C-alpha cells in the first residue's frame, strides 16, 4: 500500500484546510485509515481515525472542528480541519492499517498563524 498525502499549508487561526491522502496498491486490504500529527520534539499522536465501516474517532482537542471521511471509490481519505488553532501546527501524516501491516504517507506541514 502506498499513500500520497496533500493539502497542507498555511492558514490563519479560525481558518480551514483540507488534507487528502490517496491510497494505491492492495487497497482492498485496508481496514482503517488514520491521520496523525507530530510537532518537533514531541511524539506522533493520532488525530482522527476511520474504519472501513465508516466508524470515526477523534482526539478531544479536535472534536467538533475536524472531520475525517473517505471516498472508497477513489481510495482516498480526507481530513477537513475547521476553526484551526495555532496549536494545530504540526506535520500531518496519513496511515493505513491493512492485513499486510501499517503503512505511512509522507508528512504534510500544516502551519496555523495567530
């Protein structure tokens, strides 16, 4: 499974960004997607996850602001980020869990200015 993330960039506090992650390869083996983020010097943390059945989970700090979704036909997972805060600044990574293991996309930088 290969993952290609895009959509990061610079936003002002209160603004929005949408991240995309396109999967290729043995995509029918994927059972869940996740978006993670990492600040320099900190551990990578899961932000949101979605199962192949569409069940979603979020960390408390993004609930009500971020939405994870997927387009099965396009093998793509999205992270809509609204009401962005400076503390959302990080490198965001997409992850796919499959029967062949866990796969990571390259990071995409999100910078939120105050």
